[in-house]
C-alpha cells in the first residue's frame, strides 16, 4: 500500500513538473552559486515566504547558504538535491503545488479542529540523555586535522561520556596570568570551497552567568551597506543608504540572518545566544576593543597591537559575495585585504563618523558621508567606507552559560572546550 502511494506521489510530482516545464523555460533561467540580481532576490524571498530562510533576505547573491536552502526545498519536494534552481524548480516554487519547510502544500488551506483536545503536559525523564553536539552543529563535518596557518584544534566528542559538565563556573574570561580560554561552538565554512569546520572562539569575559566570545579568526567578508557600485563610486556618488546605528545596517541584518543560520542552525543552541541591541551576532564595538579587562590595549592608534590582530580562514580570503569580478566601471572587486609581509587582515568594528573629519578627504568621500570603524591588519583602529568589500567579519556573541555544557577539552587554544546546549 505504501509503495503504491509513493509511486502515485512520484507520478503526481512528475506530472506537475512536466506541466510547468514549458512555461518555466521562458519565464525563468537557471540560478546557482555565483549568480546575483533581481531574479535571485525574488527567488530567495519566495524561499523565505515558505519558511526556508529564518529572516528576510537582504541581498541578491546566490551563495553557499542559498544552495543549502535549495537542497532543503528539493528534499521536501521529492527532487534531486543538487542545490541548483532550474527553471522547472522555480516554477514549482512559485506555484500552489510547492511544499513549504513545515511540510504543507501551499495551495492546501490549513484546517484546525473545532474542538482541539487539550495538550498533555510533557513528561521529562530525570535520566534523559542530553542533546549531543553533533545534533546541534549544522552541517558539521567530522573533526579534521589542525591546519598550519593558525592554531586551531577542533575537538571530537569523546565516546562514553555520560553527560556534559555545566559550563557555568568553569568558563572564565581573560586573565592577566593565564590569558584566554578557548571554546568551539557552531560550524562555519572554513576551506576555500566552503567546507565547514567547528568555529574557535576566545572567551573575553564573563558576568552574571553570561560569557562574551569573539571568534579567533576572521570568518567572512561583507559590506556594511550592500552596493552594486564599487567602493569609490558609491562613496563619490552618495548612493548608499545613510544609517545612524549599526542595527540599521545591511551587515547587521546579514550577520543575524544568513551568517547566524549557517553558524548554529535552528536548534536549541541558538536560544543560548543572548539577543542584544545588534541581535545575537555582531562585531565588537570600539569600546569593547579597547577594554583592558578583555585583554586589549586601551589605545586606538599605534604601530601594532598584537592583541587585536586576526588571521582569516581560507574561505574568508576567497569569498566574493558580490558575484562580480569587476565593477561596472572596470575596477576589480577586491577580496579580503592582506598586507604584504603580514598574515593578518582588517575586520569591521562598530563605530561611526562622517567623512568631514580631517584626514580622510583623500579617500574620495563627499561631505556628510558616513564611515564605519575597522581594526587594521596591525591591530590599530581606523575607518572604512560602507561599500568596501575587502574588510573581514570577525563575529562576537554573548552566551548564556546556564544553557551550555562542556563535552571535552581543557579550555586551551590547542584543546578548546567543546560546548553544547545543556540544561540540568
């Protein structure tokens, strides 16, 4: 009986796709990783409407996360999971026959019972096993060997451990004698081809049961305000939107949408990230980057500040979210900046000023334009225009330690605490 139903369902899907194929060939074009434009934005917006994105898209780039969401749509709709948005797939997506992320067909009205039965209280066994780290890390790959470019030691979940150790009271911030503790939490594209690895974090400080973490490496690159014009053209023409707070920026929306989705997914671990004025994921502020209690030098400018210097992942060095090799006026789209003779790169820091401040006229900005602060390759804090594509993203987050357990490790850079969601 089940096999018969499966065959009939497969036949129905095939019939629908055949009916849509002819019209789709003219109305849609193939979309895949590297594409951009209005068609990509409308495609992602439809995926969002059907629950395949947790936040509304803020740009029109078909990147690796978009590919993941397409594969999920393909899985839910019984299609081959290759991550490519063919014209036929797009026709199905925009039709009433599409199945959303919750498993409902779009064209079928939801029916609620007239007299629903009361929901029984959930019962929790006192000996219930805690969630494993593997179930909480999105698209995590098996732990890999440490790379030679920067000290990074992803940890494997040890066999035979009955339950995590509560992190509260164990995880600490920077100490003058002992330095930093390190943890792994979530996963993110690491290799140049987008292969993910667990993310290594520094614990800057702890207070009131919460811990402030900053990624040990630059994980990605992104503009503050998304622009299809080059950095120079956008600054000179005043074409990007003005903002008064980082919370209004495209970068903030992107970090709390696509970046956060990729980092921790949609499980319980996401709830352990404390939401603040800039969401759950954000760059550090200038004040935080000069806080001595976090192990930082209090000075902004200088020759070199090793405590703020950061290297980057191979993915961050190579990624291009713009989807163009050259700008319309012919200038090349820059990847993450790397100073000759250095292994570190700049990354965004929350702080703003107008270009009328003395010393920045040579950047080509007009009166009244706004700049965002960045930490340079040598650790000094300076400024960069919103449309720059060669500045990295080094995220920070606040973790509720009362919802976190330690699976393994010793808290050092070579053997970091492996964290997971855990409530006693």
